[in-house]
């Protein structure tokens, strides 16, 4: 099924899933602003998307069967692999590294990027519906 998704939506399907994971992670940072010892995390989106878009390393996965594109790696696993701890700008005495203002700004930017990726997917769905039904 991921082969079909990749063929229809290209990189945008993986980007949308990775952007959702990043939003969830930033929201978790915000929710744990006052949790002692909590370490702020983020996702290296570019590296994760590059990995998600690369063909799978499973034996035989790169073989093209019947015109299908090569299998893609699991985006959920890649998102977890691409996580990193943010370097604190002002670490607190309790060991918490979440900077509330930085997290809110990162969330706003990530939400905008998610909306842009969603717009690409919506446009593709709209064009497919036009091709199928002949009307908008």
C-alpha cells in the first residue's frame, strides 16, 4: 500500500506524516514545560524525509515489479530515529530544557509547514477527483 501512496502522492505523503510527528513532539515539549528533568526533543525533518524517501534496504525491495516504485521505509520508525535532544539556551535548576517561547514559535512554524504539505496532498486529491469524475 505504501508503494501506491508513494506513486500517487510522492514525497508529500511522507512529509505530511513526519510533520505530524514533529508537531506531536513539540506539543509534548510544551506540555512538559514544568516537568523536572524533562529534555526538549525535536526531529531532524530534512534527514528524516531523505531517509523516508530512499528505497528500502530489504533484499529484493528495490526490484520494480509491474511498474511499481521501490518499497519505502516505515515513516514512523524513521521519525523516531531522527529525534534529537535540543541544546538548552537557558537550562533550569531542575534539569528541564524546555524553553516555552522557543517551543511555541517552533510549533507555529511546524503547524504552517504541516498546512502547506496538506495543501499539496489536497491538490493532488482534487486533481484525481477531477480525473475520475470529470467535474470539480
